[in-house]
C-alpha cells in the first residue's frame, strides 16, 4: 500500500516501548521538553512542539522555524515465573523459567511553523504519540501468551493558533493518525472440542493497520510576560486494524500452514494537559504539568479472525495522571540547562489484568538536558532515567491457561534535536 512506503522510515524507527509511559502512551516527541520531564509543555515558548502538545502555544514563538529530532528508548527487562497453556478441555505442560531482554528503539519527530501575522501562526507536526514494543526470546516459557508485540501510532498534525488578546491565544489541530500492529506468539489448540487432542504452533498477526482522524485544541493565558498557563485537549481516535494472521500448526495428523484475515479495534484515548511556567528572574524558570489520560476506554482487547472472536483479553484499565515539575537555568546567552522529575501512574489495576504483552507499572522520571544557541540555530540534548516499579503479571486471554510472572525493568531515554528559526 502507498501509505506504507510513505511511512516506512518512521515505522522502522518508531516502535517504542511501554516502559516509557503509562499503557502505550508516549510523549517523547520533543528533546527540549525531555530535559525537564515534559513540565510546561506547550507554554515554554522555546521549541515548536506546541503543535503537538498545545497548538495555542505556537503564539509564544516569535519567529517561523523548523525543528527535528530523535529520541531513543533503551530498556532492559527481566522476567521470572511460570506459564501453562489451555484450550477447551486440554491443558498443556507447566513451564517455569526466566528470561531477559534488551530493547532499543528510536522515535523521530518533525515540526514546521510559519508566523503568518503577529496574531496568526500555522504549523504542522509529524510524531509518534502512542507505541509499544515487547520482544521476548523465541520459545521463552510464556510464549503461548505472547512473543513479539508491536503497536505504532504516527500522527500528522496540521495546526493553527490565533492570538485573541495580548494575553490569550487559542489553537486547534487535526490529528491524522496511522496505526499499525504486529503480534506474534505460541499457539496451543484443542483440535476437536472435548477430545483432548491438541496441536502446537505459532501465530503471526501482521500488516494490521488503519487510518483515523481526531483533533486537539488548546488555550494559553499569559497574564504577565513572566507567567504562562495552558490547557489542551486531545480527542480519542477509533481504529479498526485489519491484517493477516499466518498460522503454523503441528498436529498428530500432520503439519498445517494457513493464512486468515484478522481485525481488532483499538481506541487511542483522550488526554487533557494542564501546564504552567513562571520566570523567576533572568536566569531561572520553573514549570509544571498535570496530564490526565482516559485509559478506561480500554476494557477488552478482542481479536477477530474470519469474523469470529479468537482471542479476548479483559484489560479493565483505569484512567491515569502524570505529574511533573521542571526548572530551566540560563547559564549564559547561548547555554541553558534543564532539570525535571515526574510521577507517572500505571493504567493497570492489578496483577490479574497485567499481561505478558503489556507488563506496565508506575514509574518516576529523573531528567536533565541542555540547549546551545548560535545565531538562528538551537541544538538540544536530553536524558531521562525511569525508575520503574517491579511488576507482577497474571493476566491472560480468555480460556488460554495460566500466566504468573514477576518483572524488573529499567529504562533510559536519550534525545538529540535541532531547531532553525527564520
């Protein structure tokens, strides 16, 4: 399909890891903001990512410009536990073991903004607001509950902002969202109901994609030159992913190799961001963020094959909050340092809803960053370490057996970006 060729570079790079944010939400599309743990997004006026976070914040940039960057997520995880597959009246052998993995993914982003008048700004952004990757070693003890899981959501967001008053700006953007998923895992199946005769194999659900459309709106209020407040809303986007499932099965009657059409519905959730920034003096600025995400929309994950439900996983996620605080220190005219910390809650209610595909837990961010400016150029670097709470996973798809594992995850995030103003 043409859209896959257009997005091939981004999709190769941008499958991110769920260890970087709650659920499969991402916010790593601004290196400048990475250094302050994303505190003050949309109201800082020092990069063009307001196009994605709060389009009204475009009015704070005093020049037109472009921005590009890449943020890398490096995750090391260990899992230990037991697993047992089941299908109908048949139960597979109990497997115990441990495994570990290193996952490294890169997420690029791009923004362009044109200052049409003193009041009107036009912008466009290309970035990854949602994504997930989980890649276990082939044949690990929990393979029947998932081996590789990849979901990538890419947004193309044309935006506009208008300064209604000297102190108040409004903005709106359209989110043209492309989603693609790839899921693999072991397969255990009772061939004839009640017979106890089983087959084993693998399932590879691939090329499952869809395009959906949503929007984001925002306000920025600047009662004084040194004080800025923002609120923005990102709408939900519904997707019906349609793709193929390649199945291999070894049975007492021989080897089977087949393909089937599959589809699944996912909804990327609504998000509300409250942000603020205060210039204390010529050297210091402090900032904050509170982000609310409506993850309760993710009740069940149903996968349909040839029109029938072949997998149903009860997720029962809850809504989440992300709270962060940051500080900028302008060391000199050309050099600024940033610091930040944040608390990010998990969307998963308990161990019985935590699965092998998304073993998410709450985390604390510790972030640093810096910017160097020269003439019209700005070079940004940022780094965050995520302290992820140990996770206990017992969730499974309906009638798929037993899964009980403990997870220990560490995550590091690095970013480099470049801006040019004209």
